[in-house]
């Protein structure tokens, strides 16, 4: 591999390309829809209970906050 770096890179390229496609596919097909669904669910919940749409930045987990705190 040290004697032929170009050939080595050409042999490694398909595997790294498959890894990048799999990672981007996971991000686009799973992570982004989950984030948008969470955002829409939060918005619908706020509309149903009539709460303010603006939440303080220091309370990112306001939905799971316990009443004891």
C-alpha cells in the first residue's frame, strides 16, 4: 500500500462511499423526520392545551419536567 498510494485509495473508496451513503441515508430518512415529527407534536400539544408557543431557552425539556421540581 505504501508503494502504490493511488491504487490503495481507489480500493478503499467504494467502502468509504458506501459508509457515507449509509450515514446520509440514516440522517435523511430517520433523524430529520423524527425531529420534524417531534416539533409538530410539540406544536400540536401546545395548541391543544393553549400554552404559549414561546418556551424559555433554559427549559428545553419542559414536557418531561416533574411537578415536584
